[in-house]
């Protein structure tokens, strides 16, 4: 085993283990922020198992620049992979606000047609009156909603923010006793 770790396979092994553990760390942190009480610790268990092995091999071979580069490169690549994974998972909900001078009703109707609940407001912006459309969307559906908005008003000002908690409403109606 030592001969394998000293050769070119060692730095590559460290590199891929770091990608795995850092990616898991990213997903674990997101699970913590979304209050997944069982999944977050389970992911953390495997994350640390991988990290202990990767760090141990790298520390045993500190005299090898390739092993150190494998460790650092895997960390950097793991951040990228973790963010990519998070984007693909797209867990949770997002608050979407659309500000448009003249297309609020059309935007609201388009969002309703693709299955989103919408609340409309009248507002006043820097340059005058605006129509404000507010919706809560599943993060995985946000891109589709943004595309629908853009087709109707490519100049609409749109904000999208993470939601940490939600209670009742059309997505989560009140439970009957």
C-alpha cells in the first residue's frame, strides 16, 4: 500500500478524496441550514472518514510537492464540485420578487400558469410606479420562473432570495385536526 501511495497514484488518490470530502462538506452545511437533522450528521460521518485518510496520507508525505498539491488541488476542486452539486440538488424554497413598470399582471398570470402562487402589489420606484409580483418557488423551479418573466419583460428587476422557514399558504396548507 505504501508503494502505491508514494507513486503517482498517491497524489491522485488524495486529490479525489479531497474532492469527495469537501463536496460532502458543502452539501452537509446546506443540510444543516435547511434543518435536515438526520441527513446532515450522516453526511458528516462519511465526510470525516474520507478527510482523515486524505489528511493522513498527505501529512505522511509532506516532503512530496505532488502530495501537497494533490491535497490543495482537491480542496479547490471540491469546492467547485460541491457548489455544482448544490445547484443540481436545488433544495429548498426561494422568495422571488419581480418589479416591472407595466407587465405585472402578465407576469403574475404566467407564473400562475406554471404552478406558482403569486401576490401582486402596486409600488413606487425611482422612476415612478411599478407593479410588484411576489412568489415563493421551489429552488429547482426558479430558472423556469425566471425564463417566463424574461419572455414577458426582459427589463424586469427580479430578486431571488433563500427562505429558511415557511408556514401555511398555498404550498403548505394548514393541517386539519
